[in-house]
C-alpha cells in the first residue's frame, strides 16, 4: 500500500500541465521539442518535478520595474 504522505517525484503530462496551469498539449510540445526533460516508461511520459520547476523558472519574465509576470 502506498504512503499518501509521499509527494510524487514524477508527474504525468496531465499533472504537469495542471501544476503550470497550461494545456496538456503545451507540455507534450515541450517534451517533443526537447525543451522539457522527461522519462518515457513504455508509452507513458513522466516529468520530474525538479525538471518542471526548472522549465518554468527558465521562462520567468521580469518587467523593467523588477516585477514578475
């Protein structure tokens, strides 16, 4: 039986999309282009939480006033 207190290390495409509030197509496109590191287990694609966070951080936009958008 799985421990429900353990946070997942890998996310499905759907969970990764939900975490970033984007579509699954956006995540699949990033995976396909090589922009987002992933693991393929059979036909399933999984994204490490750390890779997803790094992907999002690399796309962070800062305005001239120093505010994040």
